[in-house]
C-alpha cells in the first residue's frame, strides 16, 4: 500500500515508466568501495502505483569503527546476529534487478550493492538516477545539494538521520515536493536525462529485456544468438549492461534485435582479457573479425626471384596469424623511415631489401656501392644467404607504435574483489591466444597504449626485448 499517501504523484509518475522504481540507501563500515561492507539496507519500492518498504541490518563480517557508529548509530552489537548479505541476497535481488535505482550519490550505493552481489558470485546491474544531480539541475541557484541541505531546504521531517530507512523516506519526500514545485515538464525532463542508462525501450521483447537486465556491469563479451541458435554478433564490453542498454535505445537496430533470441555473457578480468575471449569465440563461431583497421601498417618479408628477402609495407588487417606482426606503424612514411634506420643498424643492403628511395631508378646501381660503402658482395649467393639470416634474426626489432623500445609486454589484469588475475602476452602489437596463435584488431594498439599510461602500480606491465 502507499505509505500515508505521502507520494501519490510520485507513485503515479513512476507507474508510467514501465519498470519498477526503488529508492535505496545503504549504510556501510566506510567509504572504500572494495574493502568496506554494507551494514544496513533500506528500499522504498514503487510498482504499478503500489509502494512497499523493506529494510535490513546486515552483518558486515568486519568490525564497525567508533567513527561510523557515531555517524550512523549502528554498532557491532546491533549487527552481531544480523544476517550476512549472502543470507538476504535471494530476497534482495528480485527487488533490485530490472528496477530503476534512485539514491543520493547513487554511485556509492549502487557500487556497494554490485560488489556485495559479486562477492557471492551473483552479477547485478540496473539503471540508476542520482538525486544529488537532480537537485543540482532543478535548483541550480543553491550551492549545497547534500541530503542535510535538502532536508533543511524542504523542511522534511527526519527522525534518525544516517539510518537507511530515514534517509530513504527523506529522499522520497524530496522527490514528491520537487515534483509538485517544478511541475511535470521540467521535473520529468531532468529525471529522464539523468537516468543512466536509459530504461529499456518498450518495443524490446520481454524475454530479451529480462536477459539484458540480468547482465552485469563488468568487463566481458556478449554473444548474440538468433532464433536458430546461430551466433550473429560478438562484442567486447567494459560495462556490459550499461553499454548494451545504451545501444538498444536506437530504433535503427529494431529489425536486428527482433531476430535475437538470446544474449550470452562471458565475464573477463579486463579489456585485454575480454578481447582475447572475443577472438577465441569468433574462431569457434566462424565469424570473421572486423576489417576496418587498414590505418595500421606492418612489414612483411617475401622472397624475390634472386632468393633474397624483400620488405613490403602492407596494411595490417584484423585476424589471426601464426606469428606476431613484424613492426607496427600508423603511416607508410614512418614505416619506410624505420626500415631504413633498422637496415643501417644491422648492416643490411637496402637494395636487396627493396627499400631504396622511389626516385632511384631500378636499372641504376646501388647508391651505397656507388659511394664506396659496399663492395657489392651482398649480391653473391653467400651474401644473400647471410642477409636473409640477418633479416630473420632481427625482424622482431622493428619498432611498434607507442611501445618505445619494448618488443614484448606482459600485462596482468586482475579483479580487486575476488583476487583473480590473468597474464596476457603481446608481441609486435598482437595478442597471444591460448591456442598459440596471435590476434590483432584495430582496438588493440589503443588499448595497449592505455595500459602503458596506467603504469606498473595500476596494471603490471613488463617490458622485454
């Protein structure tokens, strides 16, 4: 039932959204999103015009400090016999999954809930709205938008500040009062614009909506299957639920989506791990990688009629290879400059390599020989064999864009909650797969550049020659 008829307008508006709405507040042992734990949860849930409330004290399974006790009024004795989060998760999950979550500083509450679920092996995600941001949009003339300021501004009666249900009721009162004061138009516009990601569109089949709302907001790979069970699309994600929800807002994918019967999700520990899983899934599903990456170039060495290896600068397309690329460049000019410097450093004949300037006519003698820096013996059989061996031995030393002097890197990706980690190897700008092959696509150089920027403290990057 609607409690004290306090939120009639709010309940009516929320009923029009086509999705339940939960105003949520949690109390915790502190503000560290990975180390601290929930001590109390309160929910005011709106569905079809009906409002119900739920609240639990939660045993955080770690001590509550005196500071937190003074702030929230929750001490160790109060939670000693309270259920652990895992004990209430089966009740809590149906109240939150497929629901729009509203909280004051929603990132805090939402992240704590996601992490608590993830600790027990349950993936949870939901659209959210932050009432701090809503207050700033609706009342930009005010400088403070913390809950105490809002309570004072709207003269909201609060019995026990910093207890979860008291704060939830205060938020509901703020939403009702601001809705009445600002009118439907402005309030609804701001509410819609701040909901992230947007509520799934009504045209999406109910079975598919349920699958999307069950997706996690973590790294991983989505596999889209049609009604015949055939894989038609594979995507890499950093925040799967948010990214897929956002992609479904456009009606341009309406025809494609209606052919989809299932979305499978494979979790990963980071972007690089997700890309590796995508590559392996593409092999299993016989899906060709994207070929939109011709902006990158590499060097290939091919045998000519004289049995000498010549360098060819070619676009590096997405796909699988038995050996990593030989050099990686953004432009043909940079590849030519690098080849010239590399050949000089290792005493290789530019004429045999086929890297003389375009202005040098084919029937002219080698300019290196002309200036007396070469005897011309390189064109003899032994000279060609020696040069070929030098090329093979030193090809891996051609530069890789943005890698500096590194030719091989080992990246460790890890999950701070579970402690799981995975070691991934990259050579020549390509990613090593678990089957021994190598994989490249147009997202990989940018991703590896991000890894270098993070440094050893955030992500362990080991350089080797």
